[in-house]
């Protein structure tokens, strides 16, 4: 019995001596926001261009566009801290062409297909739109007037967020080569 009592005492003393201290724990939860002077863009959703396959109708057969059946408009969400913000299409340009035929080999000095095309861009929000016309190589362009991101009538109690829809038409003189065409459209918040 004395042994049991001594053994129990040793176990109890060991448990107390070797038990870890309970420490209070804390963690910082970080918040971050990319707030522009007037507005900021979310990550854009790319559009999809399709061969119009036109013919006698609109668009002509040498056009790839997001407006034809199967095409998809590009979109981007804009968040603002002022309701008078305006948006303009400041640039549209050719990015790349990847031929479908691995044997495709344009002659030296010849521009890649689609790089000298005419571009027509339209950006819209409910109640407003702006356009852009120019060459894919950037040699000439005609940006449209800035459009209000929040056109009247504006609900003053609503959050200052809007989705901008962007459509692109590429008019290539001559026949379009089979492959993947990539273009970029630059949207700019203007005063």
C-alpha cells in the first residue's frame, strides 16, 4: 500500500512537472485593398473571336469577331470611389498568331497574319458606350469619346461597381490563315 501511495505520488508529481504551460495564442488577419485615385479594375475575362464566315451579309467573310455566333465578349469589373468616372479605349493591338499548320512558313519580311488588320472595338456599360478604330500594328487609331462608367440615372445608394463588356472585330484584307489570333484592348480610366 505504501508502494502504491509512493508510486501514485511520483506519477502525480511527474505529470505536474512535465505538463506544458498553456500559452495564449494570437494571429493577425491582414486586409489589403488596391484602391486607385478614382477606380480600379478587377482581373479581365478574355473574349473569344470566331470566324464570321460571312458572305454577302454582315460581317464580311474575312472578319473574326466576338459578335458572331459562338463569339464571346470580353469583360472586366470596375470599382470606383466616385460616380463621375469615365472610361476610354486607349489602344487595341495585335499580340500574336500561332498557325494551325506546323508547316506554315511565311516568307521573310512578311508580316504575321492579322498584324496589319483593321480593328473595331466597342466597350459598353448599361446606358453608355465608346468605340475605337485602328490598325492592329498601332500605325493609326481613332479612340472614341470617354464614356461614363455610371451613366444617369444613377442609383446613389448602389455600390460603385460596374461590368464593362468589350467586343472586338478584326477585318483582315485577304484570306485569314487558319490558326490562333490574339489581340489586346487597353481600357483607361480618364478624368
